[in-house]
C-alpha cells in the first residue's frame, strides 16, 4: 500500500512539473511573440501608412444641391479669360484644370479655344449679355436663356464652363486668382461656381500644400516638392486645380 502511495505521489509530482513546464513554455512563447510584434510595429506602420484625403478649403464656392452633375452630359470648357499681365497663364491653367476635372469623371469635357470659329461666332450676341454680378458670389457675365440656347446649339453641349484668371503674380510670392462658373444650358441654372485667390505665402495655403504633396502625391520627395510649388507656376497650378476639382 505504501509503495502504491509513493508511486502515485511521484506520478502526481511529475504531472504537476510537466504541466508547469508546459505553461512556462507557453508564457515564454507569448512573451517572445509580443516582443517581436512590438519590435516590428514601427516597421509595419511605416510600410502600411494611411493616406487620408487632404480636403481642399476654397473659401468661396457654390454647388447646386438640387443638381446631379452625372446627368449633365457633354460640357464645353471655354478657354479661360485673362485679367493678368501674363498672357500664357490662362492657357496653362485651362490645360491643367481640364486634366484635373477629367479625373473626377462627373461629365464629358471638351476644351473650346477662344479663337475657335464657333465660339467667336457667338461673341456679338454674348457681348450684349447683362454684366450684372451676383451680390453673394461674383461670377462671369450672366447670359439670357436665348444666349444659352445659342451656346448649346453652336457648341453641341448641355453645359458650359466659363471663367477668368483674375490675377497672377509670380513674385515676390506666387499668387493666382480664379473665377469660374458652370451653367446648365438646358434650363439656365447655375450648377457650380467658385471665386478664390491662392497665395503661396498664406499659412493656411502652405499647410494645404503640405497635405497635398504628402497624401496625394505620396512621394518620398514631398518636402522638396513643397518648396518647388512656391517657385514653380506649373506645380502651383496643379495644386490649385486639384483643389478646384475637389469642390465638384
């Protein structure tokens, strides 16, 4: 009997030691994995960065809440007018803005040059349009329904995007002003309008430029590009047209 008790006692001790050893192994494994995960966490986070959308902050734009832009159809984008002292700037902004708007894919878009015969044929009638400006949002000239019908028929489109480069200053710091209006030619309603001045020396603009290059360009050379945007008209225009397109 004593021998049996001794055997059982030894067996229980061995089982207890075995279980304890197993739990020790499990704890060591958990600690090892925890240490490994914590050690690799910075690497994992750097490799899996989140890129939140850098929200544009134009201060002055209108988007018609009762209109669905996807139903607009073909839109004529008339080359921007130019109130600055730099003739080429309106062409440059028109080209880059056209590309930015195409990426949104809200509607079909075609550039109409100001020297286009079809557009020039409309000018005698359009120049007689009322020059009354909105008291809340200055926009290009307001056309009558007959004039809008003429634009639709001549340019074969359902909407027209017109606007002006209101100012451009390449120094001492880059600044560009835009005034834009998108009109539904089918009923004459204003679909969207914007008036804004972007100044590279403005602290809020600087912050948005940083976000633009960090989250949109996703480039390892973002700091260099941020500096470039302050001296390169093309880079500055790309930033501006991105913000304009994001309001649609």
